[in-house]
């Protein structure tokens, strides 16, 4: 068995191939009710493994991808050691320990394994604070030995850091990263550099649109795969099809100079970026395989001229907006359907809402402080919502550890959850009051406030205060006013 590239260590000891074979196309191949032959698809994995491509990425919702991997393990596991990376993508709403165990045991059964090499967690909305519960349960099951490493998928840099500061042992974050989409090169890379988290890059070939196949071609008109539908939206966000052709033309000259394909060049560029452990290249098992072409990455190294040429090719592109994973959480939704309709039907309220006898609506978040002191988290009176002083408390844990900015960001998520439950959004906030325990934290917290409210611009006060509870570094209260602006989006998802 040959090795394609030096293998990469992620977490505390898991080694993966730097070229990861992605099985998301299984779901597309099974579109319309078709079911793949598990044994034949498993046999189609063998050439990848024998070429040194021993790492496969899949998910609980990629059709029968996990079952195919399990069939491979059953028939070829004694001969080959491979790495199975999978995902858990729970529905929005409460996540219990039993939910996590069921998801893990289902994956283990499908994969025919006693331990998951890397389980990657996705959440749809950070204001559903159950995302943290899910990770805390995964941490427990990692310590139990059912999971070797914990990964994230489509997390932004803020919430990756919150998870790390709360003590979750995160090995990887799988994010979109390509010549068209370089969001991960910013703050995400900085967080990874500081913490040792590694990035797994998907979308590197934009669903096959960033390859020689589309050089000089018009926009595709035939039936598109889900990946192509998705990355067409990325191309539009980056400037459109003509801009893509400019990029492909520039890349083609550099690819020809190196004797490789555009796909090779695009993949190698991302592989050489800081914090990137591997790129995930999709495969249609038994139908479309590019093993030989992918192996050419083994000897490809980008010199200064190639890097300058690539950068020149990208100058006409508009940057993809936001942070990693935002395409699943806010407009513009850069998904196959342009929204979340093929993923979700609705979002539940983060917190239950109660009617008071006087007609006001209140939200409780269940912290020990609410019961002890006799107050609610938020109250709505007409179009006005008041949110109580809020700390980074979640159950019996303090989120964010000793990092004031991480505590602040979790507090804002918690405030957003209360607002969503009462029919409002962060954009409706007109006042914030921020209390910091250590005056030395003022700038970090102020910058965090600017990150979350820079487009909202509420009136704000920040003062030092001796907060109750040694572990709390920040407390925030807020006021929101819906008025005519807010009335249009009451309970958008209900």
C-alpha cells in the first residue's frame, strides 16, 4: 500500500490521510428512491484504500454511506485499516444524554465498529443552547471510549472557541474552504493555530465546478447534483459564472506549467494553508473515480510563481460573506435549495413561554438563580422585551471558562434564545448593559460586543461590578423594542 501524502495527526493520536474521500454523493446517487448495493459500493472503496486513501468522511444523513462503510468493515476490515469519520446532525431542540447515546450506537452499528474514529457535530442555530449539551454528552462518551476524537462541522470561530474554553476536547472542524471560499483563512485559522484544532476542508472543488471540465464552458443546464446546486450559489456570491471562468483560465496556465489538473492545483493550494489537516474530495462510488488524478498531488508542490499566479486569478472574486458555517444559519443561505427547507421543517422555540395573568409573556431558562431570587429571564409587554442580567450559566456549568469574551458570546446566545422565544431577534435590541468583574477585560468584552452588535448599534453601558459568583466574569442585560420593524417577523419559523 502506498501513501499519497504524509499522514496528519488530529487530536491526541488519530492519524488520517491528507486526502479524505467524501461520501456525501451517496445521498445524491440515491435521490429518487434508488438504493445502492452495499456490497458493490463497499468493494468500490477498496481501490481507494489500496492507493493509500484510507480515510472516508460520511454522515448520519448521507443516504446509506455509513452502511456502506460497515459493509467494507465486515468484508475487508481484517485486511485494511481505514479511518471512518462521520457526523451527528440532530434536529433543533433539546438534546438529552439518551439522544446522544442512541446516535452513537446507531453509527457504531452501521459502521460495524466498537469505536468511532471521529464523530463530528453540527448544530443549526447557536441560540438553541442544546448544542452545548450535545458536545458535553459527546465528551462523556469520548471518556467512555465510544468515540476516539470529537470534531465539529460548520462551526464558526466564536463557537469553536466557546466549546474549547468550556473544556470540550475538539480535534477538528470541518468547513467549506476553497479558492472561491476563503472565509476559514481568517479568524478561524487564528483560533486553530492557538489551540491545535485542525481543519478538514470540503467544497475544495466546488462540487466539480472548479475543475478542467468547466473551463470555457457555459453555465451548466443539465440536471445538477446537490453539490453543484449548492456551489452554484457560492459562485454567484463570489461574482458569477464569468468570474469563475476568469479564475479557471488563470488556474489552467499554472496547472499546465506543473503538468497537473486544475483540481490538483485547487486541492494543493488548500492543503498548504495553515491549520488544514486534509481536504475532502467527493467520490461517486463505482461511477466516477479520480484516484489516479488525486495521486498526482503526492509530488505537487506550489512554488512562489504558482502561488502568485493563483492569487492573481482570484483578485476579481468577491469574498464569501461571514464566518465558516454561516451559509447554514443566515441569509444568504448558500445551500442546494437556497434555504434550509431540504434540511429542516421548523425551529422550535428555544425556551417555553408562559402567559402571566396580566397578559405579559415570560420566559424562564431554568438556572438556579431564577428559582432562588424569584425572577424570569425575559418578559414581553406589548412590543417591549426586557431581559434580566444574564451570565454564562448553562445548567450547572459556567460556559467559556476563564475567558471573558467567550462568556460574553455565550451570554448573547442566551439572550437571543430568550428573544426568539418571545418573537424577537437580536436586531430588535435597543439597549445593552454590560458588567465586567475585571476592568482588564473591558476591551476584550467591548470588542466582542462590537462583533455581535456592530450592525445593530444599541445604546450601551459597560461598567466594572463585583459580580455574584467567582466564576462569572461578565453579566449582560438587554432591552428590545419590536415596533413596526419587529412585527413583521414575529415567530418567523412557527
